[in-house]
C-alpha cells in the first residue's frame, strides 16, 4: 500500500502539534521528519490540480484548502481518506473505516 501526503499536510500537522498540543520545536521537527520518512516526499500541487481545486471548491461549497486535497487525490487517482464531513458528503473522500473495509482490513 502506498501513502501520499501533500506539502499542506506538514503545515497542518505542525500547526496542531505547536498550537494545540504545545509540543517543543524539536519534537515537532522530529515528528515531521518521521512523517516524511513514512510517507515519502510530500506532493506539491500542480497547476492542473490548483485549477481543479477551484472548480471543486465552488461546485461543492468547500474551502479551497479542502478542495485541494480532493483535487490532488483525483490527480493521482487515489482515494482521499478524510474525517472531513464536507468532503465525504460531496463524495470526494471516504472515512478511514470505509477505506479499511475496502482494503479488506475490517469485516
């Protein structure tokens, strides 16, 4: 199984670790290093994906950032696994449990 993250993920994860969990700078940096080691180098949005994100955001009344995730997943032809209800209601993402079932990891 492959795992992909957008460069946006590192900013979002770093923000949660610093602002909500109050981790030290070193702990945050180490966690981001670990994330890159596990998932590989983050993907960067292409011009095509940026345009698609704008279309998805306006069509589904999503934030541009949320739509960017969906556009990237579409661009690499991979399912987007998300806890975001708006993305799931728009049919642009699946829950972690649904993804696990689809992979045969849950009954």
